[in-house]
């Protein structure tokens, strides 16, 4: 009797043990499998997606045997033909993709980064980082066509730093992504960025080393590129960089209103830069306005509107153009709340107005104009479908973002050739909005949820893709390199919402991790 019972207990124990192993075995395997190597090249991440292009340069190498939707490729390729780079004679390191090295700089500036405690004008102290002693760093001004040269010196930021030129289609070597286009700049070192300011508009710069932490704590600033022609008399220009320091909402580093002088009848361009992790609404009290530009690109024939809000994507910019009332009354440009930019001369007493219930839809704003290419005859078509599922990310259990069903780092590498017309469908089934940012290119929005764009060309580098939304965008692959294509809610990037666009034949000598401690997210 006793013996039987004991045997039964033993059997139950054995079964429980087997069940545990059956359950934990795969979990342990998944955990182990998710661990990232100490150092890796993004070229070796995930699987190549050729966007349906049947021919590509060097078709015999590396990933050509993988079908576009290979489901079970390894996270990292270790074969002789590893990586997505085409190992042909034409392979070229991205370090050679620079502005003309013989050309002298038109705008030259040195930025010294420090780890520093600094004070907001209200007295609140922030433990963060500065550039030339302040955060945000200085506004860099250039006119179109000028060569901008920025020497970045790291005086005391322990993790190392970089600068990324958000929205500027720089040569790849100047893109500032640690572990992809350069090594993080360690304490006591410097790095020089050179690029031609090819487009007039509002841009910004920020660190792309441990960016979720370094951007939040202050390594950022504005970059304004103005047209070559002098602005007509009677126009004014104001930068309004929105940033959250330890929970304090600031404009140009100040809590509360920023005042800017504008005379009656004057036309003012307020350049709103959203450096936060989420979108923000902007609206105007006291005058009608036009949305003159988005993400550094002028809109075509934007109509004057009133009682309408504009949403600015995280990482995105919106240039609000206001014509000052002739009677001298001030105008309030609300940025995310009651505070904002107050434009005036005699008085700055502009009352706050509530956020309008109408939001400007850029899908139908402005009037059509030629794109300069035909998006209906693409050379490549990509999907960028964002989902979410439980699993391990570098050994950490959690519910992580997926791209086309794959979890980082087993994500697609979007491969293009120079000159390709590329279409991409971004679908968000992840339950949270994502401000998607492609480096090095501007893309035009073709449709949202299947509804075609009917307004002026809506060019973006940062696009809010809301929950359940889908966008079709298109761009011309005209800037060779290896470019991040990620969520600009920067904590989401650390949670794996990062992929890359890579040009055939371009390679990088840099690795994420390694002795330089490169951590782009
Ligand atoms: Cu503004 Cu990859 O970043
Ligand atoms: Cu996101």
C-alpha cells in the first residue's frame, strides 16, 4: 500500500519534472537564443528583404538564396558570405560617403559636450548634458548650399556621444549613429561632421549614442537652413524647440512662454521642433495661420486656417506662419498646452485659448504638385508591419515590438540600389502609436488607411503611425549608405523597434557594442 503510494508520488514528481523541463526547456532555449553577441554589425542582423526586386547587383552572394520572407533565418549570419552586403568588387565602406573633403566649410562650429548639472530659467536644476554649456545647444544657422562643419568634442560624457542631423539628408558617414556610421566619441575625443545643407527648412540634431537617455537629458539643438535669397522685409523667424527636462515642458530651454517681437502686419515663421517622445498639438490664438512646412519641406499652397490644431510628430517639425494683426494685438502660438510662443510688440498679453477640436489633416491640405518621380512604378515594395508579442530581448523577458512578425534583432534589412523608387507600407497593429523615422531620406505620403493623399505633397522624415493605422509612403533611394529606420519614441527603439535600410554594395566597419560601447538606441 505504502509502496504503491510512494511509487505514485515518485511518478507524479517525475511527471512534474518532465512538465517543468518541457516548459522551461524551450524557454531556456529562447532566452539563450535571444542573447546578443558582445559586438555585431548591423549588416549581419536579421534577414534581407529585397522588396520584390528580382535582380540586384552581385546576385550570387550572401542573402540571395533567402526568399524575401524567409521566416527562420538566423539572427546573425556566420557563413562565409555573411551579411547583406554584396561582396563584390564594388563594395564600399560608408566611411567614404562624405561631403567633398576638399571643399572649405561655410559654417564652422565647435560643440563641446559635458555631463553637467544646469538650471532652467525658473531655477529648476537638471542633472543632464550640455553643449557649449547649455541645453538645448546653440541654434545652428546655414543657408541652402552651404557646407556645414561641426566639430563635436566630448569633454565629460562617460558613455560617449555622437550627433545625428535629424531630417537632414546628410552623406552617410555624417549620420552620427553609434555602431553604424561611426564609433561613439569617448571622453577626451572629438569627431567632425561635414555636410551640405541641401534643403531649406527646420531640422534638429541630437546624440545617437544611448539616445533614449542622452536626448532626454539634453544633448540636442536646432538647425535652421534658410533659402539663399534674403528674406523679404517684414518677415521674422522664431525657433521653438520643445523639450521635456525631468518632466518640465520647455520651449528653447525655458518653462512657460517664449516672447518674440513681431510688428503689426509682419509675417512670422515659428519653427516648432518636437524633441519629445510623443506627438504634440500646436494651435494659434489671435490670428489665422498657415502650416508652411513639415519636416523641413515647404507645403504647396497651404491655405490659411483658424480654430484648427496641427499635430507635430515626435522628432518632427512644423513651421507655423502667422501674419500679425494690423491692430497690434499679440498672437499666441500654443505648443502642447497653454504655454507657447507669444508674438507681439506693444503687448505680449495674449490670452490662452483652448485647443480647437479640429485637427489639420495633411492628407488633404494644400494643392497637388509634381513629386519628381512616379511612386506607382516602384522598383521595390516593402512592408514595415509593427506588432507586439511576448518573448526575450537580449535575455530580458517582456512584451516586445515586432517588425513583420520578427523580433529584434531578427528584423528585416530593407535592401535597395541607388536610384530605386521605393514604396513602403507601414502598418501598426501593436496597440500603441509609433513616430517612424527613416534616416537620410524624405518620403512622401501616398495614402493613409487606403485613402489617397489629395493635398500638396506631404514629405516626411518623421511620421506618426497611430494605432491600427496604415500608411503608404514612397521615396527615391538617392543617398547610399546604411540608414536606421526606427521609432522615435526612443524607449521603443531600445525595445527593438529598429530596422535598417541598406544600399547594395555599402558596408560598415563599425559594430554595435564592442570595446567602444556603441549603443545607438
Ligand atoms: Cu532623431 Cu535615429 O533619430
Ligand atoms: Cu514606437
